[in-house]
C-alpha cells in the first residue's frame, strides 16, 4: 500500500558565530591577494555567515551588498557589528519585491527595518529589479568580493560561494552597483 506523510517545513536558522567558526575551520584565514576560495554548502552556511567571518578577521570600512532580500536576523547582526565598530559604512541594493509586495507583509516589514537602520547609521539602501547576490568588502586587510547564490539571510539552503581578495574585481562590481543605486526608480 502506498503511503504519504505530509509535514510542514521546519524553519532552519543557523547561529552566525557558529558559521564564522565553521568558515574558519574550512578556509582558515582570509584569502590572500588574488586567491579565490570556492565553497559549496550543504545547507550549513549563509552569506550572513561570511560577513561575520570577515568581520571576525578585520574591520570592514565599507560594505556594499546586492541581494534579493535581507533577513531580520541579519539586520540584527549588522546592527551589532556596527555597534562593535566592526562595520562602518554600508549600502544595499535589494529586490523590488522586498519594498513593494503588498501580498507579503513580512517583506515590506523587512524593507522598513532595513531603511530605518540605514537612516540611523547614515547608510544607503535602494530597491531595484535586482536578483544579483554580491557583497563587496573594503577592509583593513584589502578589498574582498563574495559572490554566491544565497540572499543575505541566515536560513541557508544548498548554496555556492566564491570569496576572493581582488581590488580589480571589487572596483568592477563597485562601479556597477553604484550605477544601480543611482538609477531613478
């Protein structure tokens, strides 16, 4: 006899300090100049974990993020990094759905929370037709680029990431993201 079991999907969250520690175990120190580190995560790591990992190694002078959405626990993490002096300046280009989808009240609340935090710290955020997933870090240790499949949240699925220290690639993406931010919506 065929059988079916239906269950609700359980929400999975990951402690970001655990993710930072896991990244430390996986890749050790931050990549050397020109070095690229590729990671396939089996639902154990998130883009937010990489931010914590970088902040654990060096002060982030400026971070620019392009993502579809930013999760609420990540907002708390960013606020804490700012308060501890690990993150000075930030800019976000997020997907339009995050700010405008009236069917998803939670998405709009996330947008309002992000906007409020940016206003408080003098950071920037804009909403565009955006689905890219990039994070740029200008740090005391150099310029880093994180590319991946994950939104800026703490509930990862199977994801892929590429982290490198590369000023030329950083500048390439920084110009593109600046252009996205300047486009009139």
